[in-house]
C-alpha cells in the first residue's frame, strides 16, 4: 500500500500547425453545395480561436491516427529520470478508437514497442481520460504498481470530415425531404471538436527536483439513471429517448443517415449540463468538506464552449463554491476542445509554466454529456 500518489510529469501532443477559424472548412471539407450556415454562429459562441487537426491541409490526408497521437504524447514523458521501458501500467482513454477491436490501449502499447506491462483501456467520452488517470491512481495507491502512464486522446477530425456525410446529403437531396446540409446536431460538433493527446506519469514518489502534483482525491459520478443519452455515435436517438444501435440498421443506412457520426442533443445539453455536472456534485463535495473555495489557487475546468463559462460560474455559486474567474485556468481558445485529452493539455501548460508554487491547490473539473456524468480532482503542488 502507498499513502500518496504523485503526478511527476504531464505532456501533450498537438498535430501539425494550428488551424484558424477561417480555415476550418477548408481542412475538414464542405458538406453539400454551400458553406455551413451554423459555423460562424457556433464559433462566436464557443470562443475557440484555433485548434489542431491530424490532417495535412494541402493533401487532406491523415497525418496521425489516434494511436500515434497518444504514443507521441507518451514519448515526451521520457527523461533522464524516467525510461519508458520501465512503465508498469499503461492506461489509455479515448472517445473513439481507430478500430472497434482491439482496444485503444493495446494499440498504443504496440505502437510504443515497450516491454510487456499491464495495459488498460477506459471507455467513455471526456471522462475516459480521467478514468484512465483514476485507474493509475488507484493501482499505485493499492500497491499494485509503483508507476503508471495514463492518457487521454482524441482524433475527432476523422469523424468530422465532409466525406463522412456525402451519402446522407445525397439521400436528402434525392428524397427532397430537407435542405442539402447535415442536421444541426451533427454540424454543431464539426466546429467544436479537434485533435490532440495528453499523457501523465504517476508514481508513489515526488520528483527529486522541481514540482510534482500530489493527488489529494478524485471523484466521478454518473447521472445516467436520471437522464437520457445526449451525445452519442453509432446510434440514432428515438422518440422515447432510447438509442437504436448501429447493428439494428442495414449497412446502407449507416451511410444514408451517417449513423456513425458523433451527434449532440443541443437542447438537452443546454438544459442539464450545469445542474448535473456542476451544481449537484459540487454541492456534495462542498457539504462533505472536500472542497473549500478559498483554498483553491487554480480552478481548471474543461468546458466545451466559452458559452458555458459564465453559466458554469453561476452553477458553482449555487453549489456554495465561489472561485473567482481570475483564478481559473483554461487554454480552450488556443488549443481547442480535445475531449478526453483536454484536462491533460491544460495541466501540461500550467505544470510547465513556472507559475505553480509549493502548496498551491488545483481543482480540476471534467463534465461529460454522453449521458451526463462528471469528475472532480484536487491536486496539491509539492
């Protein structure tokens, strides 16, 4: 058994050059005969100024798979004090892997070509990255391992390219049922999600020099017992709120209805995301004495859009947790919304910024709208 677990290093990998708002549709491609009418509205709302795609903007070819993005972030953890060949546990989370089988973590292990070790993949959307971190945390805490490398990664652009929706648009035009553009719940996410990977090294000991982050506690909670699915892929949402999975459709329908596209029920998101991922769980933490607002030096929130920033703050106030926004840290405008990788990419920038000092406390927040779940984690700089 170990009494404490530390984050000794955090690294991030963002592919290629940053893509500005005006160039997104050039890189992802245009769906239908005209540019997206929703794009500019969504970009104004989400406050993202640039993001990264694993796509060559000149050729349109893929430059990195999800597996390769993850491995690239992990390789940056190698140092004089840590050899990747010494990894005891590799835990990787992602929303959509490059393949259905084998799991994502096994593919990353193969890409790294490091010696045999325990390998675990965590499923989910944004929380898959914190689940992998928690698995590593618990493994070290229980004495099963002395170190772990944990990751979150996304290759969202592979699902957002225009060619993934061509069959649906052609069907819509031929049937004269609607305008030749994809439904808003699909178009919405094309301007929200981007690519990147993050990796953290965990161990039972702090660094000999420089800072480490002691993990004081982690909490994850699901509200799937109360709410229907909100963000989904490989399925279509039915009138009663249930999901009809891809295996229940004919293969031609997969194309005609873009069954494998990532979709978001925006109305449901707007109505529930703050109450169920912020106010309810955070109030429990405050009431239990785990979170004390005036002891938090940095609040590190993963929110999908700048639209939710002030609403998130209001939800925190309702929970009795007033952490002023000048104590918040985010890089959403410059790094984009990278889903399960976002918390790693934020921590990487802050960890290496020189701003952190001994005794600082960091409160991390990661929501997931898949079927509404949330995670909070408190770290202390040592």
